[in-house]
C-alpha cells in the first residue's frame, strides 16, 4: 500500500508513546489522522501539538473496551473525513496483577482482555467492513508485544496472554482478508527491539471503576524509572528503542505489505527458536526457566 496525502489514519492509544509517534509519522506523509485515547487531557495536548505542526487532526475520547464507543469512533471518522485507509489498534494496558496466576484477581484479567483483545476486535468490526467495501487500498496494524506475542512472560502472565491473543487474531484476520481478495492488508506489530518509554507502566491511572482492584496491592506500582534504576543497580544494562523508530518501522512495513512487523533481534530470534524447538520435539518448555521464581 502506498501512503500519500489525503488518506486517513485512525490510531487508538494515540495520546502518547507509540500511538502518538505513529500519528505524527502518518501526518508527516500528509495523512489526516484520527486520534483516539481514554485520557482526555493528554489527547487534547497531543492533538494540539500535531495541529501546530500542520496536521489535519480529529481527536475523540474513546475507551476501546466499550464496543459502542469504538463504533461511534468509526462513525465520526467517516463523517469527518469520508474514508479510513489505515487503522492502528494500538491501545493497551498492563493488568497490575500480583503473585501467582491462581492468586490473580479476576478483574485484572477482565480489564486487560477488554482493552488489549476486545479493543482490537472492536476496531476490526467497526472499521473493516467499510474499508473493504470502499475498494480502496488499506491496512490494519494490531499492536502485540514480544512479551506473550513471541513467548510467554510468566512474570506478567495476564499481559502476555492478551498479547498472544492479538497475534492469533491478526493471523486469522490476514487469512480472512485474503479469502475475500480484499485490498486491505494486515500486520501485527512487536514494538522494539528494546524497551520503550511509554505510559504502559502507569496503566493503572486509567483503570475503570468497573474493574477496580478487589483488595489492596501488596507492593506499590513500580514506574519505568524505578524499574530501570533497579535493573542498573543489579548490573543489567537497559537499552531503549525510540518510539519514533517504531513509527518509522510501521510505515515501512505498511508500504511493503509485511505481516510480521518484528524488528531484528537476537533475543527474540532465540526465543522463537527455543519455543518452536520445544513444540516440535514435544519437550517441556525449559526456555521459561529464567523466568521461574523461587
């Protein structure tokens, strides 16, 4: 798919981080951008910044876990611009779960699935029928993560399970689009290859009351800065990938019609091989041992 002036991109989770970087990158190509995010103040700030840079922007507060709000997002996008060519289902949260899986609160799972999985599905159902019917070239990018999308991360199992689901969802979407001979492509994005400075670590600030924690946390939420400090104190180097690099990678992937938006990484490749080897050889998943806690 070629990206050019006058096309329209919709990005969820667009008020900061990867979402804002993608929106800014699309705008640099001359696309009109629809920004959706659950945080009103941050969304307005992002929209104002893009407009100051010359972008044509429409912003709407949306909780992607609520189907009606995503359907309304599609309505307002088409009412405003008449078409959608790129859809980035990017909104995501960490769950805030603690302890072993059998100790997790059901609300941790419900909230994470509502945003990370149902949010993607809602986006697909709200936008894809019209994108396909238009007959115009289009593309859908669903944001997963190496943490779950490539291999399980037992220390963040709720998040990892949702991101694994996004991979399978997008693979299935790709097959369905090909079966329909649609002019719409699909990609699954694994942001990286290193850590990213995004608001995911502070997801709890937007946790809705309907999925409130049922009991107090045993330990305080840890910020990215606190995690980085702890890692460095333990003698472990931490590398970060600029979100702008992720956005550039996405634009290149859309142009090349690449399904796997998976940056080159020795670590990721080793995980993929180890997991595949375990499955092919029917052996226990020993590659998880580094994550098993005492």
